[in-house]
C-alpha cells in the first residue's frame, strides 16, 4: 500500500459537504470532501461517498484527476464509504486511490492507517452525531425524525423562491429561486432517481396497521401499491437518463 502522508493538523482546512466533480462522461458526482495539508507540502483528500447517482465505485479515476486539478500535486486521494451502506455495511472503510502508469486507480484499503493519522472524527456520514472510539458499537446516526426533517428542509429549497428585485418603496417586483439551478439534465435524473428509490424504501417501512384491523389491512395494501409505483418511477427516471446519455454519446465525434 502507498505510504500516506502525515497531516500537519487534525482538523481539515476544507470541509465541503456537496463538492462535485465530473465523471468520465462529464456529469456530476457529489461527495463530501475534506482536505488536510501534509508534511510533504501537498494535501490529503478524503472523499466520502454519499451514494448519490453513480457514487464512487466507478468514478475513482475521475475523482483523483479532479483533485489533482483543484489542489495540484502532490495530492493523496482517499475514498471513504460510511457504514450502513452497500460498500460498507458494518464499519467505515477507507481506500487510498493511487493511479498506475496507465492512469487506472488501484484501490488499497487504508482504514487503520487513516484512523491512526486523524482519529475517529473522520468516520461516519455527514451530519451524524460525533462518534466515539472508532471501534465503538454504539450507534452514531441520528433518529429518523432528524433525517426526515433534513430531507423536508432540502426539498423546500428546490421549490422556494425569493425576492430578487424591489421598487424603491420595497414592493417586490421580481422573484427567483432560492437554490439556483446548476445541474445538467443527466445529473438531475441520476440524483433524483437515487433519492426517489431510497425514499420509496423508507415509505415501505411505515406501519399503517398497528392493531391488525380490516381498515388497517386495506391501508397496508394501498401503501404497498404506492411504494411499488414509486420504485417503478425511479426506474423510469433511470431509463430516461440512459436515453439521454445514449443520445449525447452519439452526438460526440
């Protein structure tokens, strides 16, 4: 495994919860990005997979190239999978991403080394409660009420508007979005399909028949149909994305 550089400080000089970089096809992948200066005059970068869109499994090379462009060499890029996700079902995992002579990433597991360098503060998903020791079994993820409140707050930003122009007396004459659009259509579809799929599974866990009544059983069946429809719609969005992607690829020389 390539030797990791030693950070000159424990706290990152940058912590961006929604840093994006272009994948091999030019579409955006979002990660949490944390950056530390190192004793070799370079940077140590940890990119946390948010499981949005394509994620980091197939974007390692694009991630490394984007970090080199932004921070310059020498830069050591580490991919981080938080626990409870597909790539890391039980514990946080960290992989350093060196590129070989052909520019292909050769991931090397470096979880123990990262924890030794930076401590347990690097583990967990963005927004999780501060963790205890790295090997602690106690949960660090906030309850559903917190996560759902975050989801609702983020959703509001997609449709809220703000006053962008007023008369001298303060009367509003023009409105604009709170969150300015900055995503191409393929990136939008990839992100939306992922979020909708996760939301459908969350809804599927709602108990609408706690007392085992006939009325409750009807609610359960109706909820099942709603969840099935949402999952199908998530796949429909993915197919739309694939169609746009194929058309874009055909247009390229």
